[in-house]
C-alpha cells in the first residue's frame, strides 16, 4: 500500500458536473505572441453529449466490445476522485482551520475542502464509525451520548468513512444489499448488486437517526465537502451478464472464443446496462430506483466504454431533504488523480496508471559470504522480470502461441509506450456547474495529488518518467489558462523515483529515493525558468512532507542504510529557510517499524499551537498493532513526549477476530489529546499525557 496516498484534492465531480457545460465551452486559448510556451496537443478531448439514447447505445456497444477480453472487462479500474465548488444555492461557509479553532480537523491537502475520514469533530462532539456503529461522544463529559448501528453485527468489519456538517453526518459504507428503511433494515434484497451505501444521519436528537440513504451501483471513489455541499464520486462498470465457461469435458473454448462470446453479449445489451443505477431510500423506508438519463451522460472523444464515473451532489444544509435534490451526472471516462482549489478543478489520467509504479531497488548486499542465489530473467515478459528459482530448477519458458491461436487484440503489447499524464482543467469560480477550460499533457506519471499545485495562474506538476535504462523526475510549470508548458526543470533523482512532493507558495520540495534521499528545493517564482536551488542528500526517504511554519518542513518516512535497505520509521525536521542550503535539524528513528502516515496523511496530526505531533507506529516486533507516538516539534528539534496505547482485544468463543486496538487517528480538543481505534477512544492530557479516560466500544 505504500505506493499511493489517499487522494485529497477537489476534482472529478467537477469534471462530471462540468459535462453539461463542456459542449459549449470556448476553445482553449493560444499562447500569446512571443511566448515560449508550446501547447501539448492531445487531439479532440472535449467532453460532448450523445446525440440520442440510440446513438449512445450504438457507440457504447462498439467501444465496450472493442475493450473486452475472454475473462470480462479486465484490467484494474482507473478511478478518479473529485469535488467541485459548492453550487451557489448551497451554503459555502468558510471552514475553520486548526490554527483558528480550539480543535483539530482532518489533515487535508487543501484548506477549506473537507475529506471523508474515520472520525470528525466540531469541538463539542466526536463522531466516529467503528464496527458498523456510529457513535457520538460528548467531549466535555467523555461519554457516549448516542449510537446507531449501520450494519449487522456479523458485518462489523465493514470499513466506513464520514463527513459532518452541523447536525448531519453522511456515512459511506460498501453496500451489502442490507441497507434499508426502519422495517427492512438488513434484509437481503433479491435484486442486490455490489455497490456503495451513503447514509444520511440526523445528529440533532438524543439518539442518531437514519434520515435516508443512497445506494449507488459501483464502487466508491471519493467524496469532498465544501461548506454544506458534498460531492460523491462513484465508478461503475456495465451491468452485462457475460456467458460462463460451462464446458464440461471435451476441449475447453479458446480465449479467442471466450472473447467473441463476451462481445456478442455486449452487442445485445440494452442501454440500461450502461446507465448508472442508484436507489434512494427515504427516512420512512420508501424506495425509488433511478438511472442517470442519457441527456446527463457525456464522453470524451477517446474512451473505452467499460467505466462510467458518476457524481451525486448533496446539500447537508437541507436536512432530511438533502437526498431529494440530487441530480447526478456521468461521464464515460477513466481517471486516476484529481486536484482542486477554490477556483479550479484538475482531472488527470494515465493510461498505464494501473501498472505498478516502477521501483528501482537498491543493489542487494549479501548478509554473509555465501553467494546470492542466481537471478533468472523471463525474456518473454513485456518487461524483464526477476523470478526466484525453485529448488535450483530452471524456469520453464513461456509457451508461444500457435499458428491456430494467434494473440487476440486485448493482450498487452510487449512494448509499453512511454508514460504520459493528461491534465484537464475546469473553472469553478462562478459557482454552479464547472466550465471546461483547457487540456494538456506532461511526460511520466504522478505519485498522487500532492504532485499538483496551482499558484498565481500556473499549475506545477511533478512526475517521474521511467525507461528500461533509468528513471528521472521533473517539475513542469503549465499556464493554467492553456495548460501549455511555460517552463520545466528536470534531471531530478536520476535512477530514482519520487517518494513525496509538497508545494508551498512559490517553493517546491521533491524527495526522490533509491539508495539515498535527495531532498530538492525548487524556486518556482519565475514560471518560465523554474530551477533547483538546493539539494540535501541523506539516507532514507520522506514519504510525506508537512509544513511546520516559516522555514521548517516535517518529513515522515523510512530511514535506510547507505545501501538503501530500509531499517525503520523516521521523522525529520528540515530547515529550509535558506533554499540553497536545506539541512536536517533533527531526526527521530524507530527501527523495525512503520507508520500509516507514509500512505495516508489523514493519520498525521500536527497542532501548530503547541508543536504537538502524533502518528500511528507499528512495530514489526510486536503483535502488529499500532500505538500512537507523541512528539513535540519545535523550530529547533524533535522531542518524544511518550506513547499512547489502546487495549488489545482477544478472540474467543464466537468472536471471529479480536477487536483491533491499533490506533488509527488522533485529534485535539482544547487541552485534551484524543486517540481513536476500533476498540474505543482514549483521552489524555495533551501536554503530560496523563490519562483522562477510556471509552470502550462495546
């Protein structure tokens, strides 16, 4: 899981909501005369509407049939996260930040754009979902004041995230087909399909109350909230029953035959197979099933037909009526990374994003004088792959296709083309539906949404480009109006890849790694001439970078030997006040340990008011559970305050698995540090870590 960080931008919802406006959007502007910018032409990628439902059906059948294989739609679904600005009729209250309020909030990429997480607080209440139960905890009395079971007890393992606005919470749960109204809760529906349930919960009464649900076909991609406006992004595949390989005895059908069977099923499928379906369940248990209309589905010129992205828009300020105002829109498209600001939405896609990020491993140094086992290379693979020998036997060569069974068109080509990332920008500054602005491209792939940042009319994009010979990274600066490249600085970390990126105003920080960790500082004040101003080579790497006040930067990642072997979690404090000479002021290492912060920034708490920092830490020598490592980070150094641990549950009797006491999140309310696990909440004095109470989840 260390290859990605949860996306935290604001974006494809905009793409989807923008669909209606995309058809009439003005063409992208050309660079001004004398400009050195060279637009990266991607061809005609404007979002357009289908001419009719018949036209939509014919085109989708053709596209999907061309992209289906013997085993189905295949590949790994490319997902996009997103969130456009709240519509003008919805409340867009400015959200307080950690520095302004007396309580912390979810650690998000962009201030004012909330992201779903396991726990939320308004400073008075803590609301969390664990074991399928939503609980409300009063921060003053440290007691559970209300609870609401959302899934059956035997499905308490179901993960959940939530958003909260005022007295309304929206909880996202993978659908089991059991969600429903009061009399039908947890009853399996005969027409159930895998999907995602979004339950609206009223927190205003003595006990939380279900105020309705939306059960959307497809998988949850992400959701974002600006003010009271929540945008939910769902990805679905066509609802087509493909023929089974029912051969009993005799010669089984070839892959070519299986592919043709599937294509025949696609060509016979009705329009409803592609129209995203969702069910709205009222507070009284009434149900209505709906599909996104043909007039609300758009598409780019090039697309596969195997994926539909749908955005649902809910206004939590509307109370129980939040679900009734939803008018979802869809796009027949894929995407992999989204990023947004208060005025812009960016959607990026990489046709090879489903492939693993190339990892340039450091050379292996044998632990003893014994020779290392030989490496066998499979020469038939698209990219040569090292294979571990089995009992010293040679690896059998891959069977070549016979003349009677030539490779079918769906197979992956042996030569993988160079990676490129396409970028689409939407303007959301005017409220309402976003407006398509421009498209462009950069070479290579993004690590995550932190590799994107808009500043003073320009978009900065950090990518890694890999080749059979070596990889290297670069930062590209694009004009936000045209997405033409204004300038770029390359040659970062040759033979390495990006492990973390952070842009802060006109300055950028990029960490690459293979054997050592160069922390690069970049001067981005002149968009036409970005440049590297400093470089710090140290062992290990930072997988997440966090601002810590003027001239300071916190890094969380792994320490490593000079040969590049990882040895344990490390937290670093960097002095970046002099861009030409970045230096590490302090470092704390915990050998043979890992932290969730490396791949999920939501797990990191930094409270600038006191310098408190908290992160989950898993020791490889323990039972695998995570404790909370509590630190004090000042301008001059890092000091460990202590650790917080939760009781570990025990399996026994009818218990399928022990309750997980691993600490996942931490938050501050006043002078109290709260830590959260599936087992319960613990309260400690934020300065001394004196125990103030334990709230178990029964």
